[in-house]
C-alpha cells in the first residue's frame, strides 16, 4: 500500500473537519431544554521560535451548531485542530461543567527522515459550562 503523503493526510483531516461541521446539529435540536454553553479554553505550544499561548471564550447558544473546532497554532502540525465537540456534548447531556486538558494528536515530523515520532506538543485546557 502506498504511504500517505503529508498532502494526503492534510486533505483527509480537512475533509473530516468539514464533515463534523456539516453534520453538526444545533443545540436546540439535540437538547431542547438547554440555554446553551459557555466555552473557555487556553492553548499552549512551545517550539524553537518561542512559546505561544492563546485563550478564548464564548457562548454557544441554542440556535448554534454543536461543533467546537479549535485550530492548533503549530504550523507544522498535521492534525491542525482540536475538537471539543464531544466534551460539549457531555456538558449538555449531563448539565454539568466539563473540563480537562488534551494534547494535540497531530504529528510534526513530515520534514524529518522516516516520519516517526515527534507528536505535536500543543495542549489545550478547557472548561465548558452550561448557561
Ligand atoms: Zn498540533
């Protein structure tokens, strides 16, 4: 089987990202009793060029689609984004705050020999609370 190239992988990922958004239903369709959620997160990435920290917060209201995709700031990352959609789903389902930390599943090794190792080190800390 032919080994996937970086371009193949980026294409597959951007398709799955688009699919997640396309099929996402609105909060009110899935959880008619909900007033929405508040999403707060902080992303950290360190490389030779320095330390990047980005934070953001916003509300997702009942008419909004339930899909949370946060871009990974590492330019060499193959994954390119974090999905907090299933965490938001938990928050809505149980009506409780959901928080945690995730590490990016992307790789950043395509420019090195043999494409092994070097998992992207970007992390995201998130808190999702019901409104
Ligand atoms: Zn990444």
